[in-house]
């Protein structure tokens, strides 16, 4: 007969969500303690896709380690690479040509849109609506096509190198990006009709997974998660890198702090990214796409820290150099890791369905958390 | 002209002429049973294919398109695959109940077929309490789901079964009330009488806005009762992986899967019967010419057309809406649907008493 | 607040503090036993209010370990890096997870990969590696012939 | 007042749901919007971007000559040990020993298509090919020798 296993002494149900579960988008493993449908405790178990990237990077040269970082947060691989390249440049004190800076920022923003598109579809799927996923992929596919033409890959591009970018832009690049902007603008209203305005969606997301301003800071949340609680934490605004100081865009903040606020922040961020791309796409200056660097890069002895804003939040690249050709120690401060730590605080006392809704709007990418 | 009308009468007379009455009756039993099973298989396969196609086009995809023209045999191939698969029973499962559960769900789905009129004079069992029978039997399927959830020895299954129980018990109420509003109009529980009462127009047109409201509530409630998105709390694959049938594989899973589609067919057939006149062609008051023209279309086509239309509506819901949360689901029933349908029943009663309908 | 002012204020709070030149932000070395009380003051004193711990990590220098804390203030927008040297053989330090909640997970990660014991940590277990894993993978002397492939 | 809000709630909810249904209904009736690519069937018309990184190839011209001097720059640049250059020493007619490529070993199973070797190559001897259907049943087939039999260094390439 059915045995009583997996229960606490109080009779609560312990349930494993993951490592193979549709809502965890990868191999996250959450151990839930449930009282009926109500969540009493959430305990993340990590490491199912841990590759020890930090240790790997210790044996790779400064040119080589950048490609590995595409495999952390694979949805914003350009931005990861960008952060690493910037950190190495900071150590080398290389001036990156204007053209390369423009290209980098355009690529970053396209990546951000692509990442948010995927999040939008996947989150709708978490909540039980399948159709948005495919609609989101239609637009995302256009971006990956643009990336493929210029960078040669669709997901893990490895396009940013210390000193600039790896290759010249594809001749069709500007045309393609403009046609993408057209497509995006024509389809954006659909997102609101299909998801944002829908009463079921709103009820599923409003006042779910609430995190206050102070808690968001204490938990080290960053990116859209913190901005939905009203924290100003957009690295692009606070510590501008490359040409972000020259472009006009708004830092989106909401005050709701719940899943719906996080949803709105991401949705509005896509529009802001489009705005940035529109400003830059016609004004890419002529010039080199890469600064002259030595064949073998050597960082001076010291510590270098670079913060960039990925689609999920603040990525920190911390390089400790001993003056050699490889980093002595490298640490990636991943946004998902800190955002995940706030999950238990968000969903305690809510239902299982809310866990999925809250997790969906955290936009977790598991390789980013495990590294 | 192609028609299923009177086909039963022909068979009945032929059998009675050639065999003794007992043997004839027995043969009829067997024939009906076989027909029901065949219908089952066909409907299941057809509806799964339809669902996949509808979903695909709404999701700007092509859907199944490799096995047969337009992928029409895809579902047969899938069923064949499921038949050949090993049916696993998890460790610590209650084996007897585990095996029984899909059968219960299946048998319940089959039982409801009995009073449904597929065409003029084509009805398995013209029972005088048809509507009552339908609502009574349809709520039995929750027992099968409960069994599956309990016997699987899996916490996801258990949660799914618990949700399903809460859901079906609640939504049974408003489904029953909206069915009752049509019963009030006709004054009969028999499916045959209900259809005949729509001789001069369907109830959804004849009984003004209250009938429309009753219909909307009915569709919402039956979507919930059949565990379909946006009310698929029992499955909720992004929350409970697959809910009550997480541990099922092979043929047992196929039975659950088929039963889901049969249930959709049945509730849509009931909806078509109550609100759209079943096999009754579209008649408008005293427009003799128009009515006669409509009669040329066979009654079976009318019935199937209406039912498929409603099935499409339910599929449309599924591929548009996200899932509700369990407490919101119950809120919707107890705070919105139930009060509205009770008020609506009152209105319908007044309309029926005063004779304000056409 | 400017780096110089920060320096003065930190020296007032803790005379034993020593600073490291170079680097983008103010780098300060604190003895490991003073760390907890010092960080508590950094968090709460008006004018400092380093409320955002954005990076917590450890560096293995073969002779010793160094805990590295990166702080920023969301109110004043100034940054500081606090470091604390730890003994190589028995690294121990007070947890800061009661001041910054994010430290709970980050300290678990550091414990997992470097073997630093955080005193009074609410739930100090392995986070990424399996529970029965032997050794501290990110230490420089760690050897794993199976999983580490030397090119 | 309460009743008014209640009706307003219900109306707003139904409206928002109908909006969503209008959207999916639009796609149901507009089959032109379908974006499915029928992959194995459209191989003939499938166009890959010319920079797509499928695998590393060593370029040979019609005279079976390549431009690889065997300098091992790609081997050093590779982060994964994907490339192994094995050199031999040709003896020129004047009796001088000259380094030349013997075997260009390429481990496709280790390659991450990062393009660093292509960038590192001083003579543009290697490039990325657009092939992408790499799956095989035997892992050893993924270890490839990139230079053709009897191929030699192109004249004038140093």
C-alpha cells in the first residue's frame, strides 16, 4: 500500500520541483515544503549544470576565456562577453574605437530584446498559455538571424574581443535591424492583447511574489527584479560603459514589487532597447572595429571589476591578476544567483501556482546561477 | 440522400424479421456496444488531430503534416506507439486501483454516450430523465481521477487529484443550474423532448439574453469539468508536471488521453442539444420555405456541425488563455458563476411562466 | 562620498584598518575578527549606508585566503571593497548573512568552493557540489584527476 | 454601487478575454502568417549565413595546395585543444630543412566554434564552413585530418 514517505514531522508534504520540471527552465532543483497547496519553505539545490567556469578561466588566456562566458547566461551571451572584454580592456587600458562601441551597444540591446522575448513566451507558458511562446519566437528568430549573419552563431556568439569586436558588420546589418524594428513595432500591440491585458494573467501575477524595496536591496536583487520594487539599479545609467552615456533612454522602474510589476518592467525595457537601437543604427561612425592589441595579452598586477547590465540584472566580472597571461582568479557575480536567493522570501505562504508565476518573472537561467 | 435517420429502425426490423426477439435484442446490444467503441476510437483520434491542427495554426505553426495527407494519421500512429509501449507501474503504487482508474474514467465517458441523440431517431437509449442522467454520470469521472491520483503514490498526482476534486464538485453546480434553465423552458428532462421543443427555433435564440448567459456559463463550467485549459488544474503541466496521470504510460495513459477528448465531445454534444437544438435544423418561426430548405441538410450533419463548433470554441479557449490558480478557480465559481446562474435561472423561470419566449 | 572622505571615516571607525592603493574603488583590509562589527557599522551609520552587497567572494593566495566584499550604497552611490585575510588551514569568519540577506547564499557558495567556515551561518551546507564531495574545488591546491582535464 | 462595480468587473474581464481570442482567431484564419520551416525537406533552398560557424576547414585550391605553414598559431589560440598540428621537415633541393605541415588534426567533438583559430591564422589558411549536420554514430569519425593527401604549401606563402 501507499507508504508515508517524504513528510515532515508536522505532516507537511515535501516535494521536489526539478531538476526535471517544466517550470524550472533547466535543471534547477527546488525542495518545497507544502501544507496542502500552500508553500511553507523553498530550498534551492544548485549545481546540476555546474562546470566550474571560474576554475576553467584560470587556465585560459585573456582572449580565450571570453567565449566560455557565453555559456553562463546563454540568453545574454553578448552582454557577458561585453563585460569580460570591458574588464580586460580596463586592465590593459585600451581605448576602444567608437565604431566598435556602437556595434557593441547595438548588439547588447538586440540581445536584451531577444532575451526578453524568450522570457515573455516562457513565462506565459509557465502560466499555462502556450501560444505566446511561438509568437515571441517569431520576433526572436529575426534577431538570431541578424546575429548569425554578423557573428556567425545564433546563441553563443563570441563576437566581443578585447579591444573591440571580432569582425566587421555584415553589409545587410543596418537593413535587417531596421526591418526587425518594423516587425517588432507591428507586433508589439499583440503582446498586450494576448497577455498583458488578459484578466487571468493579471490575476495570476498581481500581488504575487511581492518583494519590498528594502528586501530587494538586502537580497542583492538586480535588473528588472529590483527595478520592479523601485530600486534604481540600471548599470547602464549609474555606471555607463561604452557609449551608454550618450544615448537617451529611460530607466524603467515600477513600484509594485510583484510579478506584474516585474512583467511590466521587462516589457517596457524592450521598448527602451528598441529606442536605443533606433538612435544608434543610422549613426555608426566609420573607423576600425577593433583596437590594436598585442598578440599575447598580459594584465598588470591588480584587481579589476566591471559591472554590466545583462538582461537579467547586474553581471560583475572580477579579475584578480598576478601579471601573467591568465587570470589568477576570476569571479562572475551572476544576477540570477542573487535573484534566486529572494525566491523563498517571495513565495512563502502562497500557492504552487504562484511559485511558478514568481519564478517565471524572476527569469532564471540556470547555467548563469550554477556557472 | 445521405442520412443516418431511421438507420436504427431498418436494422431493428430486419433483425426481428429474421431472428427470434431475444436473439435480435442481444444482437442489437452487441451492435450498439461495438458502435460505441468504434465511435470512441474514431472520435478520440479525430479530435486529437483537430486539436493539434487548431493549436498549430493559432501558434503560427503547421502542426502534424507527415503521416498521411495533412498528417491525418499522425494520431493513429501515436496510438499505435502508445499501445506498444511498456505500461510502467511505479513502486509502491496501489496496483489494483492504478489499473482500474483509467478504466473507470473510460467507462464513465462511455456511459454518458447513451442518451445523446446523434441524428433524428438515432439514439442509444431514449431515457425520460436524460438530462439528470447526464449530470449524474458526468460527475463520476472524478472518482477515476481520484483513484489515479491516490494509487500512483506520487505527490504531484495526489495534488492534481485533490485539485480536480475541488474543481469538479464546484463546477457541477453551475453546469447543473444552466442545464436546469433549459429544462425549465421545455418542462421535460428527456433529450428527445428537449430537441423537439426547438422545432421552431433554438433555445439560445428563443429565450433571449438569459439563454445566452446560461450558455456562456455552461461552456465555462464544462470546460472546467473536463479539466481543460484554462481550468486544467488537475494536469497543470508547468506546476504539477502532469498532475494525476504523471505516472501513467503506455495504454493506460492513452485511455486517459482518449477519455479527455470523449468527454469534450460529450459535453459539447450536450451543449449543442440543449442550446442549439441537437440534430434539429435551423428553423425560424413561420418561414416555411427557409425551414424546408434547412431540412434538406441531414440531421446528423447538423448535430456534428454544432458539436464540432462548440469543440472548436473550447479548443480556442485552451490555446488563448493561461491557467487559473486554484483559489481563483474556486472564486470564479462561487463568487461569479454560481450567483449569476442562480439569478439567471430565476429569470428563465419567469420567462417560462410568463411565456415571453418565442 | 569621495574616496578620501570614506577613508577618513573608515579609519575613525576602525583604527586598525589598512588601505590598498590602486584599484577603481577604495580597498580596505580588515582583521577577520573585527569584520562583523565593522561591516555592521558600514551598513547602518548615516552617511555610509552600504546597503547593497553586490559581490562576495574569496581568493586563494596559496599562503592565505582573502575574503572580498564589494559594497555599494543605493543612497549615496559610493563603493567600497573590504578584504579580510584568513588562515589557510582553518579559515573561519563571522557570517554577514544577518545584515545582508543575499550573503546567505553567497557564503554557502564560498564555503562550498573554498571551505571557509562562516560562524553563525543559519544553514552552512554545500550548495553547488554534492553533499559528500571531498575538497574545496576553487582552491589552488585542489586536484581532481577525473574532472579536471589538463590540456 | 456594489452591483455596478461587479458588473463592470465582469464586463472588463470578458472584454479582455475576447481581445485575446480575437488575436488567436486572427492567426487561425490567416494561414499566411505560418512561419514553420520544414527543415529536412527544404535542404535545397536552405540558405545559411556565409559567416555561420559550422566546422573548421583547411582551404585547398585546384592544385591541391593550401596556405598552412604549420606555425601552430591556431593550436595556441584554441581554448579547448581542438587543433593539433603535426609538422614534418622537408629537405629543399639546396639541402635546407624546412618546416612544413604534415597533419592538421581537428577534433570536431571538442570544438566550440569560437572562431579564435580563424582570427589567429596569419595566412588565412583555415576558415569556418557552413556545414552543420555533424551527428555521427561513431565518435572517432569526429576526429578529422583537414589537409588532403599529398597537398603542399602554396608557393609564396610564408
